[in-house]
C-alpha cells in the first residue's frame, strides 16, 4: 500500500492544502491534550521549509450541527502558533468569500487554519460541490489526518479527487506500521485485544486470526468469552447475544492452533464506581453479586510472559477500567510489558493510546497510532477511503 508523500511532489511556490486531525479535547477554551496537534508538526514544518509555499490547514472538531463557539478551532490556532513558532491566521469559515479572501491575502510562508469543516453538513455528506470549494483554496492536497481516513468525507476523500493528493509523514507512518505489520511480521506475532465489548472487536479478532500466533484478551469483552466457556461471571459486563459468536471464535482459534489467553483471576467490586474498593478473586470464576473491573496478578504474570516472548505485537484496548485508580493495575502491567518488549510494537485505539501516554510509556512503543476507529478498521483489513484516494507511489 505504498502511497506518494510530500517528498514525492514539487511543492515550491504552491498553496498546499493539508487535512490535519486537530480534533482535540477542549474545555472552556483550554486544550486538554495536544498530542494530535504536535503529531502534525513534522509535516507542516517540512512544507514550510520549501521555497514559496503557503500552508492552508483544514480540520474538524467535535460533532457540531451548526457553527458554534464551543467547536471553534480558535484555541487550536493559538496552540499551533506556539508549536510552529509563527503566526497562524484562523479563517472565519472554511469555504466562501471570507475564506477565499484570507487565502488570497497569503504571502509565501504564511499559515492559515480554516474554521471547522463540520460547521457545514456537506462535509460529512462528501458533497462534490463543497469538496470543489475546499479544493479551490489549494494547488496540492496533503492528507495527514489518519484518524479520519476511514471516513469518506469532503475534506478527506472528496478533495483528493480534485487535486494532486499525497500523504503527510504522520499518514505515511500509520500506513507503514498498521498496514506493514501484516506483510512480513516477525514471529511470534501476538495480538492483545481489550476493551468493553466483543461486538466492537470481533471483526478485528476474525481478521487477525489467520495472521497471529496468539491472542491475549482482557477488559470487559473477556467475560463474554468466559461465559461462553461456562464460567461464572457475576455481574460483569457480558453481551449475551454474542455468546455464540465468542464460542465460535474460540473453536476456530483451536482448530487453527492459535492460543487464546483469557484472564485467570480478577480484581472485582460490588458496583461500577470510581470509589469502589478492589477485591482480589484468585480464580477464573467471579462470585455472584460481584463485577470484575480488572485482571488480577496471576493474569498479569501470564500475559507478561507471552508478551516477553513475542517479536511483533498489536495492542488495542485496555485490560480493565483503568480510569479508576483501583482498577488500573492490569492495564499498567500490560503497557509496561509491551514497552519493555524487544519487539515491533504497535498500539492503536483511543483508550490504549491514552493509557501509554498516561503511564509515560509512549516513547518506548514502536508506533502509537493517532487513529481510533481508523486503526481498528485498518486492523480489520478494510480499505480506508482517505488513504485509497491518495496517489500510489
């Protein structure tokens, strides 16, 4: 899946229209986590380093139904100025006379951030006329927004049909690691899959089955598998309508000789609450009236052993409710084991990424994906429209 990048196209003297993913958490005008903004900086600096370029950026923020102050990109423009160490002009709109006027006034080396593309319903409809208006603001299109590459929207797919379209460095890295990890992975290849529900991860499990040597399954989804094996799960999260699916998957894995490791002990509570006291259950079965919210120490040791032996690893989804301090131990143990492993390690999915960032381990992971839904769909083997629309190398 080799795509052309900013290195493969002449940008000199051009208006470069870049789709970035600046969909960051903002509360009362303050950005909570600027990881996505910082991740785009290498591409943006590269473009600005080429003679005569004008940099026009577009992004969405939140899910607004109409223009509103709460979802304005104004705080992003301010933070971007600090990271680029140069002025960033926020256009009052992303299309129309006002946006066109701001872009027309640009001088080489200037940076303009267009206002939230989702202020227009035509963005998510991938409206061709709207995409044409966006495209008219640039000469070359660069997509560096992997987190939105699974959406066929005007700014991610439509514009790429109207301008020469290439990938930025962040997009290139995502394609290399998430796409390339399947091509020739060094064995053993281990998939660590967590999170709340089997329903959201079964497609990933099924697509990974022919490729991996083993699975580690944790989080709430583990209890659907355990119940499918006839185990007691107390009041733990279970998707009863997926019990047959879970049992079928375990059967397929056995037939393929692929090991599936499930928790062998737990940390439980009487209720799902941040202040709930963690109780240890030294066994697979969860007592009646109790809810398992994290894996226990034996599971940690078991999972750590398999992680240590792996040469290639994908991790998507936490092992428990790591947002609650008393139930963060399992996710932390797995995160540390992945970070310490002598292997190619790829972490994708919002919660897993949040965990490695929170534990200060992101720097020790081979690749931390910036896309939640996009990384999941890529692991499922799906073609992402925002990537498919870019020029092949």
